[in-house]
C-alpha cells in the first residue's frame, strides 16, 4: 500500500464518519459542524485525486459560504422539530435503497475497469481554467444566468408582502377563525 | 498509484446513501436540505475520480457546475424555508396541511 493509498483510506474514513454523524444529529447546528469536517475531508480528497482548484472551491463554497448560510438560517428560525420520522415512514425506502446500493456495488466491482488502479496526475489550475473557458464558456455563462434567476427568486421570496398582510387582516375581520386555522 | 477506481465509487455510493437517509428520515426541512448537499457532494467525488481515471478534464468541469447548481439550490431552498416559516410558523413539512382536504 503506497502512501497515497493510505491517505485515501484515512480520508475516506474521516468523510464517512463525519457524514454519518452529521446525518444522525437531531440538532441542525451539530449536523452543520460535522458536515464542515466532511467537506474539508472531501477537499483533501479532491487534492489527492488531482484537482487542486476544485479543492479550493469546495473549501470556499461548501465549507465556507453554504454552511455559514445554513447556520444563519438556523439562527433565524426559533423552533425546529428535533425528532426523527417514524421508522415505518421511511423504512421501506431505506430497504429499497440498500438493495439498490448492493446492486450498484456489485455492478461496479464486476466490471474489470473498476480494478484499474488510478495513477496520480494533477490538473493544474491554469490548464483547467483555460480548458473551461475555451471549451465550456457557454455553460459558464448559463450558470451565471442560473445564479441571476436564483437571486431574483430569492429577492421575491424574501420580500414582505403588504398585499398578503392586508388580505389576512381582511380575512380575520370577516372571519376570525380563518387566521387561526392558518397557524394551527 | 492511488487506489482502484471501484473503491472511490464505493465511497461515493455510501456517502450518497447517507445523504438519502438524511433526506427521508428527518422531520426538519433544514436537515432535508443538508441531505441534498451531501448527495451532491457524493456525486462530485465520483466525477473527480472518473476524471482522473480517463484523464479527461470534463469531469472536473462538471464538478464545477455541480458546485454552482448546489449553491443556487441551497440558497433558494433556504429562502423557501424562511418564507414558509414566516407563513406557517413551522419548518416541519408534515404541518403544511393548508392544501389538504
């Protein structure tokens, strides 16, 4: 086992343990903290697999921006349900998922291509950026339009609507139970 | 010489399954969104491994787009959660029964 392989298995254990702890926490804040560990492990894994630019992006976007965003939203919301769902609600889905995973693993390992040992190689950030903007510049522009659409949608959702409030008031005047029913 | 390709795919598959578990088992919309993030992360791991296996940079370019889409998705999802919380005072999806009849 080479040094690279040892690092890979160590990172794999860290990622699996942190993700497993994150998805079983009842408290979302704890889940987010474990998830940051998992994403840092993923970034190190990307570095090992020869994608240093993507490793930097994962640290900046996933571990930095998205997790801080989720933390802020958790702070905005006061009461959040802590309990898990009943086993009978998601048990069958998990059973099917395990079967699917077993079949997928069997298929992957039956393929002799899966036993090909990866050779270490690095895509230098400069080469990667040049490749991206020479061959896939249109996709990059489309992604920027996607961000614009998301921004507009978020502004629209986040805006307090006076019209709705007026409507609620009218409803509550006309029918005092309507407003209560909405909150029950 | 790192590891066989199948081992990286196995890691990605298990992480994806954990994300799926998080998606279906929690009664909290924020944990649901976290599950989606974990699943996208697993897909990114598989893509980077495939990019290294075939020595094509398309895989890494696709991971960049996965990052962008998941950033847009999580910000829009959180905005929806906050909007729903303002309207109903809860982030338990079982309590959104205003359309139930």
